[in-house]
C-alpha cells in the first residue's frame, strides 16, 4: 500500500546480521510517499496517511472452449514438427556429403603423396 509520511518513521523488520558484532533490524521511511508492506499497517504512526490500499486481484472467468478452437493450433504444430524433421534429414544428408568429400580429399592427398615419394626414390 502507498503511505504518505509527514515525518521520518523507523519501521520494524526482520533482524539482519551485518557481521559478527552488528545486527540490524528495522527500515527507515523518510518524509514523503512510500510503498509499505500490508503487514505494517498496524504499526503506522498516527501522522501517516494511507494514500492507496492494495487492490484485490480480479478473478477472470474462463469460458469453456471446444476442441474445434484448437484445431488450427494443432495443425500448425504438426506442420512445424514436419518441417523440423525435414530440416534434420537435410542436415544429416549434408553431413554425410561433407564426410564423403573429406574422405575423397584424403584419398587424393594420399595418392599424391605416394606419387611424390616414388619420384624421390627414382631420382
């Protein structure tokens, strides 16, 4: 809730251990409008004025829906899954093609290396 304080007010709060010696409990609200937890309403000074109470959340009623309303969403989800599977297959085939090209390149390199080694041995 929003509260307008006419003077500084020191509110109670949980104890916080700062270090081995110091323990701090309390919270200072300076002069002006501040957001204050609802639990402190009973502790407010007489000079403080509540500007705005917290509003209760409005519960919305959910209308019953038919499964027909979800047919479009289900169809879109099925299309997405189909496209994802197609993309995975394409990625797999590209990976296989890349592996085949690398194997072929290694074979060509090996043959060239052997040819160079033979020329070196002949001379």
